[in-house]
C-alpha cells in the first residue's frame, strides 16, 4: 500500500464537511420551497427546511466523530504495541485496519517490529557465539598454561632433582669405598638420596597431573598408557591396557579424556580397594571411546551421588563440555565401569 494511492483521512473529512456545507443550505432552501408549494406558511416552510439542514449537519458531525475516534483507537493500539516491544515482547504485531494513512503506519510498524525481532535474534546468536568463543579461548589458555608449567618443571626442577639424586648416589658410593666415613654420616647421605629421589618422583607425578609431555608430543594413547601403568605400579594393581594409539581427538577432547582417566583412577585408588583395572581407548562408530573398569567394592548408582562425590560429577561435566556421553555402571561388590564417548565432530584428528 502507498499513501499516494489511497482515499486518505483528510479527504474523507473534507468530503463530509463539503457535503454538509453544500447540502445544508440546499436543504433549507428546498424545504422552504416545498413547504410553500404544499400550502404551508412561509415561517413553517422555513422552519422545516432549517430542521433538515440541521439534521444533515448533525449527521456530518457524527460521521467526522466516528472517523476521528477510529483513528484515535488505532493510534492507541500502535502505542500499546510500541510499549510491548519496549518491554521485550518482540513478537507483538498490529492488525492492519482500513487502507488509509494509519493503515500504512500500522504496516510500517509491523515491518519494523519484524526487522527488530530478526536483528535482536541475530545479536543474541552472536552474543552466544562470542560467549562460547571466550570459553574456548579460556580453556585454550588454561591448557597452554598447564603445558608451559609442565615443560618448565620437566626442563628445570625435574632435571635438577634427578641430577642431585645421581650425584648423591655417586658421592655415597665413593665414600663407602674410602671407608673413612662414619655410619651416621653415611645414613644421612642415604636419607638425602632417598629424599631427592622422592622429590623427583613427586615432581614427575605433578607434571603428569598438569599435562604429561607424552600427551603433547605423542598423543592421548601414549600419555594414557604411561599414566595408567605408573598409577597401577604405585597402587599395586594388575592393569589390562587396550589402547588404540591412533585414536587422536582434538586438543580439547584429548585433554578432557585424559582428565577423566585421572579422576576415575583417583576415585578407584581412594574408594574402590581394587586389585585389577582395565582401561580401553578405541575408535567406535559414535566417536572415540574411553572405558575404565575396576573390580573394587562398587556402589549403588541408583542411590544418587553424595554431595561430596565431586569426582564422578566432574567426570560427567567434563564429558558434557565436549559434547560427549558418559555412562557410569556399578553395583555393590561388583566394581565400577566408567564409559565416555566423544563424538568425532568435536575434533577427530587423523
């Protein structure tokens, strides 16, 4: 609709007033002539004509009132719609009325509301994308910082502790051969050597907790094999490893799966009293599968997690963060199995 092609409000009102202005005197004159022709007195005929003119004027005023009131109501409805949009209801629309100037305004307002709804939707989508990108950048920065700390510890403190342990061992051997040192001093050297070896072992464990060098250099399979083997040796478990080293997810999924394995094995060490564990990493049709199973005491998963059981809850949250699925199966006296599947599209890298 274009307002140039419509019979607008101003023309309607002008037409009503013009008809009333022309026809009222004509009615007065016509009523007078008809009245006198019918034998009425001049005053009576004039009164009849005047009454007809007044009635026509009142009708014209009523028509103008109806037109003006409809315009007012439609403008109020447009204002109500604007208020709804201002309060966040971007789906508010007007029902267009007659094809006049107000109808043209109603169509423009509806069109504007549609564009505004689309624009706000796009802005919300962009804001969500920016939030996800910020989270991704934060996770990437965290991973990079962990990797940097792990490299620094490996290249400095870890190497220095190893060198210290070796030098103490060499000094102890030389002093033992010289037979010129007291037993108490020899024991002190042995204690220092033991302390250096323990510090070296703990530093290596800390590096593994931060981010194992093998995870960055050789991938998830190698890092998982190294970590599980070391943990099983420390805890006295019999370990069965079925690890496909070619399963290489992206950095984020790789980090996630490794942390899940760490948390699962920590839970096993703290609570399960297990003697045997089985760890599997494989490609499946749904993506990459990580399974960790023990023969420990188990628990009743239907009873829900305790408020303090942050480990299992954290495993579920880590899996969900990369779009993965997590299944925890257990029963009292029958061990626990944790299975996580990360979909290929989150970062399968060949």
